[in-house]
C-alpha cells in the first residue's frame, strides 16, 4: 500500500503549493479542465467501470444500486449544504466554508479511489488513473484560490483540506476490505467520482476546449489498447 500513500502525498503537495503556482498557470485553467475531463471520463468508462463490474460475481445487480447511490448521495449532500445555510443575505463566508467542505469530501473520495485502483492486479492502470486525478487536484486548487480571501489556510479546515487525499487512503487501508466490501466501496466511489467529474471537470457553457477534451478521451482509449496488450 506504499504506492497510493506516496501518490496521495504528491496530491497533498499540489494543494500546499497551489498559491505559488496559481498566478502563473491561471490562464491555462480551462485548458487543464478540458483535457483532464476527457482523460478522466475515458478512464472511468474504459478501466474503472469494467473493474467495478467484476463485483457482480459478489454483489449481483446490487452493484449498480451502489453506483447510483454514490452519485445521488454526493449530489444531495452538496445541495443540502447549499440550501440550508443560515444568513443567506451574508453568504460570502458561508459559501467559502461550503466550498472547502465540498473540496474536502471530493479529495477524500480521491484518496479512497487511489487505494482501490492500486488494490487491483494492474499497477500500470493505477498510474494511468492517477494522472487525471492529479490534474483534477491541480485544477481544484486553482478554484480554491478564487475564494482564498474568505478562507483561512491556517485554520483547522485549512490544514485538513490538503490532507484529504492522504486521509482517504489511510481510511481505506484501515478498512482493509475483503472482496465483498472492496467491490461495494469501489462501486460507491465510482458513482461519486462520476458526479465529481461531471460537476467539476466538464467546463460549463461556452467555456472549454473541445479538441483538448477529445485529446484526453483519445489518450484514454490508447491507454486501454496498450493495457490490453500487456
């Protein structure tokens, strides 16, 4: 389990040093989003979903319910937070806290995903999944800097947020799932990651670079072909 821990530390470093590089790469934010969205969605459909579907042997069709549950619960949890906050006339500080909580949950799930993909037999596939996760962490760190003046990085939440991927990996290691629990957790996390990728990675409206999105998707297809030949 050393590999997912090391990769989680890299994600932690991306968050910790985001302030230093954000001003230099901000203009490429949409480019990064478009490419990572194509790459990540391609890997989900071509690599992660087929791996999760192996769990049908243990869970039957319940595995599909778990996937939907991950997607739906992640969405409902976020909507509940947005719609039940107090003092809606003075939202700035509350919205900053909500975004921080959302980022934490997002990257905690990413940590669990790191553990799950490296629990399989194909380590190469794990590293291919890590690339879009890294790009996603990079992009979300830029987004977090947009609310930085309402977010105290020296607070408890400011310290816990960068550690979220590492905490997710540690949680999954301590859980030490057997095959039944492994595929149950994998299916739920896949649903959550689909929600995260659709909500956070896909550029909205007129934003985005279609060619970069297509390039990311084609690279994921190429990676799948290469893996099938190994």
